[in-house]
């Protein structure tokens, strides 16, 4: 399979800077870090033979979305069982307070721990409204000063309005060998950049009574980093590059709520010894998804939803380890029925089926369950207590497992929580 090299840094950076200057296109970003791309892995998802099913059941209920978007202070967390030893965590916290007559100070926490990637951010933001929109700055503190991030922001519109746009330009690892700064220590080692990473990020959303659309993206520019004095090994050079983009569209037509969404995440990294004549141990990974859904109410208290999701995963390796590759495709169907038991309680009943096709070239050194079918039935309950919403899902695996399970059937639990303050 053909592998695509990252775009030239100067051309790509110029393109993103040009987009930043076009107010009509300015979108607002989910802020990321280098760890979001360096920890991103495709083949590691094979450790959980039902990974995609688990990620679908860990999603928060759709009806919580508007409350989160409009609340200035809130927390939400989705958690669940991936394997016997791994627990999925996806948590967001946002707190806002005034800083003078119009300026605002914000605290944002982002925690992501899963078989896709792993990172944690604590962001301090300062926003200052102007006639041309809201400008701001962000500081992301970390114990290693060389990994601390800074960002400049521009926003227009509002979460509670029909539209909003935002742009963020992040100076990744700002103190690490950047211009006059020389703080390059990470842990006990020196890891200076010879090519510094930047991360432009854009997002835009339009909301209308019968439809809504969102688009967002991030681009981590190619970086090169030295790893110095790693005794007894020689000095090493590492590189990293990554992109992430997503879009969604929802339309109400003929009594049915139609939805379409897609995303693409990719990263490439290398690791080689200085002066080595061998390969650079390149590791390229990409995962993209396309999703379609339809939801309809049949009775005042009864509704049903049908979803189809296609996901392709690719990971390729090259020398000095033997050249090898991994490809997998998930084709997933989900059907769910919801019954409103009371104004503040809703029951869920559904099923999932995933056809997973796996191809491997050479020895990747990683385990896979191979081509297989995965199916699951599940029940759940969504409830509200004051300003706190909770949801729980219990899934029951319908396929025989190749590993021992209690009582013949393998069950997995998932829980979601959201609260406003």
C-alpha cells in the first residue's frame, strides 16, 4: 500500500497561516499536544478485540451535548472497560470566571486515556473581547519546562449563538531550544529541538433549527529532536509529524434526524542513532472513519436509531527493523431503541455487529486476533438528578471468545457523567 510522506513544512505552514487570515474560514480548534500524536497507535487497538464497539458504547448521550455547549462551567466524563487490565477515560472540565469588566479567565482540563492515544492537558486561558472578536492566550504548565506550551487564540460568535469560529496557534514545547530559550531537559536527559514544532488548529460550527454542521482540524508541523547522552547508547534523532481533521452534518428531514460524520488522524515518526548508516525506523499510522445515522421517534416516549460506521486503520514500519505493515477495516452496524420511562429517566436497548478484516505484511512484532466477527447486545439507563446526568451501559458479548471468560459470556460495563455548576 502506498504511504504518503508529510507535506513540506514551509508550504504547509504557509497554507495554514493563510487560512488564519481568512475570517470567513476561521474555525476553532480542539487544542492538542505533541503527545496526542506521539502516543497515537493503530495496531495497539488489536489488544482489545472489540475496540470499536467499546468506543461506541463509551460515547456520551447525544441529548447532553447542548447543555455542555452552553454551560460556562461543567465537567463530563466517559469511562469504560477496554480489556481486563485497561480502563478507558475521556474527561473534560471547563471553568470560567471574570477578570475585570469584560476579560475572562478560564481553566480547561482534558484527559484522554485509551488504546488510541494517551495525554493530559491543564490549560489556563486569558480572553479579551474586542470589536474584531475575542483575542486570547493560553498557558499549559508541565513539570518538564521543555514541554510547556503557549498559544494565541482568536474567537468570534458564541457557543450559545447560531455560529462560532475559533483559531488557535500553539507554540509547542516553547522553552525547548526556541530562539533565546535554552531549557531542553526532559526528565534526566537533554532533548533539544533542531526543528521546532508548531500546531495551528481551526474549528467552525453553524447551527440552525433544522440542521447543524461542524468542521475542525489540527496540523502538527514536522519536528526534529536530539536525544543527547543516553548512555551507553549513542545520541539519537527523533522526528514527529501529525494531522487530525473531523467534520459532521445533521439534518432533520421527513421526520427523521439524519447524521453524517467523518474523521482522519495520522502521524509519522522516526528514530535513528546519530551517524547510523541503517534505516530511520519510520513508523507511519493512519485511521479514518466515515459514519452515517438515522434517528426517528415512533411514539411520544419511543424512538429508534440506526448507525453504520466504516473505519480503516493502517500502520507501516521500515528498517532497521524488518519492513512490515498492518491494515484493518471495521464495518460496524448499530441499532438501538430508547424508551422514556419518566421525564428524567430513559432506558436503552441495542445491538452491535462488527466485521473486522485484517491484513499483515511481514512481522510487525505485535499481536492481532486477525479477521473476525464481533457482536454484542447491550442495555442501558440514562438518568438526571438535579444538574447531574449519569448513564450506564452493560454490554454482553455474543461471540465465543478464544480466552477464558466467566459464565461463558463476556460482559463489559461503561459509564458517563455530566454536571454543570
